[in-house]
């Protein structure tokens, strides 16, 4: 009998894995760019500190990060295309905010379409103007982008990370390429002028080198920023799978060099990026619980336009609220909706089912009444409990009855409403008359946070029809050319049709010595440049 055991993780391998996970995270955050800005190697940390004049100037308007509190980083991905005249200014191809909450163990991302029309503040001799958000970098540099995002969202930013696209290609090549499931044909050869980057990718699961991968994640010639963001997210998943099997330490020197040559990190409050800060964020990302990585973008249904995009203040406000208050149970509930199953474990009860009492622990007259009123407005069943045992509470404390199902989740939601509230089970010697007891601290300033938005999708029944005949001739022809049995799809989405899009609807190709087949379908009716592509891997 042979016993097999998983290999133990040595400290160096663990550090290497944490670093590579962080590279994956920042690859996503910068729109699949070169991401390992937060490094755990001292000399590399020094190398990525803000050092160019523009980054140092932008760093001055960053807010100081508070220890143990959520922080926000703005990531700017920029590039200068090869062959363009020297007078051409770089544009920010990607702008994203990243929020890391060590207490809530969450990381949330907020993406901005590069073609979104916004107000850009005055800078560098330019008066305030209205244009695409990426032009803030063109005319005003990183400081202009930072000011634009702050005025657009009202979110204080603590870190600024600028990333050159060249590093992205270097990192992808250093890990030996990335296997990506290309959903359809992507092609542009600039036959009608150098207006778009060249690209020539055919559908199918395949390995992409740095240049081809960059073309894939940046493409938007025949679709929009919304689809590009989706491609970037898919690429990051593939990148993570690629690095998960690598021996991290052997890859670190080349990756570190690529990062330090193409990344700058600015820190607010006159602080300096240090090793402890870097390691803390890396560890948070590495140990993130399932469902606590939250991706936000402005609802595509609330964005209008094609070459120039616009959205309402309400849509933007909702996106900012989701970003600042991530719904960590959304993924679990979404799966339950799709499968028709109930989520495992009790969910947070609705406010109408939560009884709570509010005690004054800060000594401010009327504080408990005000908090009780605000909570009642949210639907909670509130009892004013008078004064706490003392008025020395600094942070608001949320105690819950651990014997009541769902009380812990209700307390967690309430703690989020108070911003820095602490949710804890009531001590054994404390008897609660309600499900939850709130003791107000001095940080309570007569307001509540917005709370997480329930982003659970609504169930939609499948819209499928039986139609094996439309695909059968293609499958029969492909079967004669491959060495494994092909199965014929018998149903399709009601509005799906075989799609050529400049290529054949079914592709037969070789993947590292093996036969492979890809069928491409599209949803119709829709505009040719705005179709949703769906693919099916048959081999």
C-alpha cells in the first residue's frame, strides 16, 4: 500500500505563492496589466515607489491610509503605441479603484469604461472640460486622473498605482504564456489606416504569449468597453490557473524585474510604501475567503452610447455604493437562484425580523434616540435601552445572541451600517432581551452607512429550443478530421445562431499535438458590433 500526501508548503514557497496571487489580483485590477506592484522583496518595494515628477506630484493629493481600516487604491494602466509619433500623448487605457478591507476580509473592484464622458478638472494650463475619462491622463497626467475620479465618485483615494502595458507582456512571457478560451474571431490588420491595434486571433482554447494576450484584453474594435472588461476578467481567471501550478520561487526574479521597470506606487499622507504594508495586503489577497472578491462596474443597461458613453448620476451612485459595501453573499445566492436550491446556512434575516436595543455609550445626549430612529427607518424593530454601563466606548459595539439563528449575520450587517462597528457574541453573563444590542461609541455621528446592496439576480427560466439539425452537417464534417468522437448539441438558446464573424462557425485545429474543435454561436437579433458571443468547447 502506498500513501500519498500533499507536499508541505515551505516558507519560501508560501511567499512565492502569495506574490504570484498578488500579481494575478493586480493584473485584474489594471485590466489584465502588469500588476505586481505590492511586492514583498525590500529592494523591489523601493523600486516601485513613486519616483517620476508626475507621480510624486499626484501623490500629494492622496489621502493618508489609516491602520486597520479599509483603503482604496486607484490603478491606471497606460501605453504608447509603437510607431506613433513622439508628440502623441499616452492615454489611460484602464482606470480602476480597488478597495481592501482587512476587517471585513473583502476586496472590491470598480471599473470605469475608458469612453465614459465625465467632467475633467482644470490642470496644466487647461481649463475644466468635458470629455472621455481616459483623456484626463492625456492632458493632465496621473494627478488629473486622480482628481477626476475623486470628483466623480467622492471616494478618498489612499494609493495610486500606474502601470505600463509593456510590463504586462513581459510577465505573461515570463510564466510561459497563458491558456485562454478565445470566444470568437478577433481580427484587425489596419487595412483602412492605423486607427486600431492589429490583432489576429481565431476562436478556441489556446496559449497566448504576451503580445497576443495584450491584444486580446485591449480589443474593442467591434464591441464596447463592457465586453472588454469581461474579457479582462476571463483572462485573469486563466492567468491564475496558469501560475497556480508553477514553482513560484523559480519565476520570481524575472517577474520582479518586469514589475519594477513598469510600475509606480504612490502613498497618501506623506507616507512611504514599506514591506509590512505590502505583505499585509498580499496576505489579505492570498487568504481571501470564497465570495469576498467583489467586482463592480456601472450597470451596462444604464449606460448609453457607443463611441462615447454616458450614464446617470443614480447609476454611478449605486455602483459606488456597491463598491464601498460589497455584498459578500451575492455569489452564493446567485448560484442558489440559478440552480433552484436554497443557500447553505442561514442568511441574514431581513430588518423586519431583527429586534434590537440601542444603548448610549458615548455620553452624547439624544444619541440613542437618533440611532434608534435611523434604524427604525431601515425597518428594524428598535427598543431604546437607555445608557450603557459607561460613556467611554470609542467604537460602536454590536452584541448578538448566539443562540438565535441568524443573529450573527444580522449583527454583521448592523456593524457595517455603523462603519467601524464591532460585531461580537454577547458574553455569557450578559442576557439580551432582543436579538441584538447596540452600544453607541464616540465614532457615531448621527448617520448610518448605506449598507450592502442586494445584487442577487432574478431567476429567469431557460429559453431553449430543440435544434440538432442546424449544427449536424458541421459536426459530421468535423468528425472526419478529428480522432475523437464529437457529440451533437441537441438544444440551443432561442435566439442563438451559428456565427461566422469573419471566420468559420466551426473551427478544427491542433492544440499542442491534439485535435480540437470549437463551435461559435451568437445571440440575435442584435447589432453586429454588439452581439453577445457564446462558445462551446467540443474537444
